[in-house]
C-alpha cells in the first residue's frame, strides 16, 4: 500500500537538525493521530488552531519548537495540508 503524503514548499526555509529545510512532507493522519490530538483533555486546554498546528508538526515529523520557526504563511500552508487529507 502506497503511503499518502502532502508536501509543503516553505516560503521561508527553516533550520531543522542543522539542515536548511525548504519543504516538509506530512504523512496521512490515522484515526489514532486524531484521537490523541483531539482528546477531551487537549480540547479543553488548547484552541482548535493550536491542536491543528500540533497535529501538523507530528505528521511532518518535527518538534513543536521546530514548527514554531515557520513564518505565518508557512504555518497556514501546513494546516491547509492537514485539511486536504479529509
């Protein structure tokens, strides 16, 4: 079975692990990813947008700190990439 990915080309590359990165590939989320991200505890604690950023970082295999390096337009593109899986 072929794995589905969404690739986001970054307008402003970021440094991840000492490498300048100009694109991020997000794997297709599983039900487990959604269940974990949108748990009652998380929904009560974080906004929907914060949860989507957390999910996008997880699907791209980067840390929250690395995700925080993205400019706003790249952050929006990452969230939109997650939405395209639905």
